[in-house]
């Protein structure tokens, strides 16, 4: 999953750069520098609200944990599981394991 995520993030970065760079000379000639940067700032402000509303917090989780059953996407696909953490006293934690309900 990590390789696919890196590929998608690289593609979106290059695509975003392309979509910002190509119309800039046209915007600069038509609405000026202040207007072009103002338009980009407005889109950035709108994107903050979209990210806060739609993107879920993943702090402290690895990509592998996000791809396991029990995630929102897995529940939407009909995959259910119960999260259990099993370890012996004094043993090093191995991470969470998923057991079917």
C-alpha cells in the first residue's frame, strides 16, 4: 500500500503544480499580480475548510493500520472486525491484532 500511496501523492503534487503554473501567466496579464495571488489565496482558504470537513485524522496510525479491517472504508465494504491487543505481561508489544467478531 505504501508504494501506491507514494505514487498517488507524487502524481497529485505534479498535477497541482501543473494546474497552478499553466494559467499563471494568463492571470498575471488579465488581473495582475495582486489578483492572481488573491485568487490562489482564496482557493487555499476554501481548501482548508474542505480538508477539515472531509479528511479524517490519522495521527499516530501507520498506512498498514489504515488498510486493516475495522476502518471506515472496511465497514463501508461490509468487513467487520474487533480490535484486540494481546500481549503477555513483560513482553514487548507487537501491535494490534484483529479478530473476527
